[in-house]
């Protein structure tokens, strides 16, 4: 098994490509080791000292490290943990665990606007940020403000504010006049 790595716009995050499917559908975000019990793979990666976050996409694993740790010191152990997992035959998600991702539900008067927002996120935004090892999901819409949850490499990325304001906000405002602003949320 050969696992490729790619850098991301976030210097604290690296994208690992195992050459096979990680998640069939959706994404899974583990911003801390506490929630990793739902995934044998995430648990294995968090066992590497210095790992602070794990994120799964369709064909990649994104790992975030602590600021005081160098990639040269932990990358071999992470590669080993990922390889060990896929060779073990264990599932990526334990038992009936579902990948905890996707857009938040919205049941308010702005239902049609929210459908348009989610459609644009799914077709224009999410594929682009997946290339960088992350994901952005809809969290809410209130009085013209769209709230988005940034995951994987996008969470804590130095360029995330620029991505939100100059990219996503401009895109949504262009297609949906009711949108006035985009803000990140921490979940």
C-alpha cells in the first residue's frame, strides 16, 4: 500500500491519500480525540502524539497537528497508523456509526433560500475545499446572515477568513440577493 501526502493551505494540516475509499458518502470531522471512539481509524491516528484533529473525505484523511510538533517527527507514525488500519480490515466507522457531517436542517420561513444556499455550497464550494482537505457545511441562516461550519483543513486555516469573505460570501450574494453576510461558526 502506498499513501500519498499533499500539503494544504493550512500549514498545521496535511492530507493523506491512501489510494482507496475512506468514506462512501459524506465526511466525518473529529476535532478532538474525545469523539474519535466512533472511528477505529480516527482512534488509531489520534494515538500518534501531537495529532489534534482528524477529518475524513471520500478518498482522503486530513490530519491536523499541534503547533509545537514538526511534521517530520510525526508524519511517519501517521502513515504507519493509516496503513495499519487499512491492512487490518477494520471499518473506518465503528458499528452503526454514521459519518457525523452534512448540512444542518433548517425549518423556518426562509426554506427556499436555504435550499439555494445548500445547492450552491454542494456544487461550487464543497468540491473546491475538498481538494484542500476540508469541508464547509451549512449551519444556519438568520436575517441575511449565512452561518457555515468549517472542517478539516479549513478549520483554523489562516486563509479561511479570506475564503469565506471574498469567495463564498461573494458567490452567495451574487446568486441569492437575500444573503448579506457569511460568518463561520464553531461547533
